[in-house]
C-alpha cells in the first residue's frame, strides 16, 4: 500500500512540475506577444529629438534669436543647442549640413545657402542703419548719398551685404567692435549695422558720446529660421505651426522684449530662455 502511494505521489509531483513549466513558457509567450504588439502599434510615434543650430557671433538680433528659438522647439518637445560662429562660417556650416540650420537670417539668405529650407513665418526683424562720428552731419543721409561714401560693415552679415551690394567703397571687418574702432579711426565715413546692435556695442565700449546714427533706417527686413534640407519637410511645417501659435499667443513678442531689455541692461550675450514645456503650456493657454 505504501509503495503504491509513493508511486502516486511521484506521478503527481512530476505533473505539477510539467504544469508549472508550461505556465512559465505561456507567460513568457504572452509577454513577448504583448511587447511585439505594443511596438507595432506605437513604434512609429516620434520621440523627442535634439538639433544643433548656428548663430552669428556678437550680433544683437542673433542674441535675441538664440533666446527665443529653444522655446519654439520645446513647444514641439525637442531640445536644441546653439553654437556661435562668424557670419560666413555660420552660413557655410548650415549649408554643408554640419549643423542643422541657422537661428535666423533674412529672406535672401536662401540664395546664399541653397541647401537650407526657409521656415515660412518670420519671428523677428532687423533694420540696417548707418552710424557715423558725431561731428558729421549725416543724420538725414539717403541710401543714394551713402553709396558715394567709404563704408565699413561686418563680413558675411546678409542684411548689410544686401544694402551695400552696389556700393563702390566697402570694407569688411570681423566684428561689431572692430566696426566702430575702424570708424573711430576715421578710416570710413559710415558703418552699417542693425540699430540695436550698434547702440548695444557702443554702450559696451563706452563710446556713447562718439557716434550717432541716421534718423531712419536704410532698410528693414524680416528674419526667418532656416533648417538644412536633410531634415524632414514635416519638421519645417511643425516649426512654422509652432511659430504662428506662439506669435498668436503673444509669447514670442514677450520673449523678444525680455531679450532686448537684458541686452540693453548691459548683458554681453544671452543664452536660451528659461522656458520649459510646462511653462509654455501654462503661458499659452487660450
């Protein structure tokens, strides 16, 4: 009787082990199927990406742009980094694809960088203004009159390139500081730059009593974000939609004012705004 009971117990234990192993295999199969199904359903969903853009070193409008652009991309759930280059290197880097585009440039920039795509909606502007020594009576100079003078500008800055393309006497320098030192030395009659950029540089150099500017800008142009063509057309569309949304909410205008005030208060350079996706959601609600 005892022998018979022992045989039965061994049989039952073996059956329990077989059943347990079968359940374990089944459970693993269920988990595997669930994972495969989830991947097939959600694997196509875009994950947050990181992009790298160039900005022109030392220019007022570019500092404002580098303050604003991260918030536009965070609206889409993306992070960006921005590197400062001299204007010509920024252009060549964006056009070659070594960076993903440029923070902001004028409309005609696309002619110089054909491998980039212009985001259709501008989000800032730049004027071209003539600066001169205060002992000159140049406040009301016209563009035609300036064409006859000796002009200095920063190399590779497209809005001053555009204005001065038919000028006879133009000298390029590498920075805004060099621009005003060249003008102060009497080597040029006028210097071409953005009004805000010029006033900011003069203030940082302590030369407010040395220079003046024309009463009205010579030209004003909208500024656009540019993305290298290797990025998807969908990204350009999404960025454009985000710009429109944030302009409609007044958020980009607010960021531009913040950046301008910080620069006018003595900041030499600005990094990205402290905006976050959560702050954008809160600040841009209807």
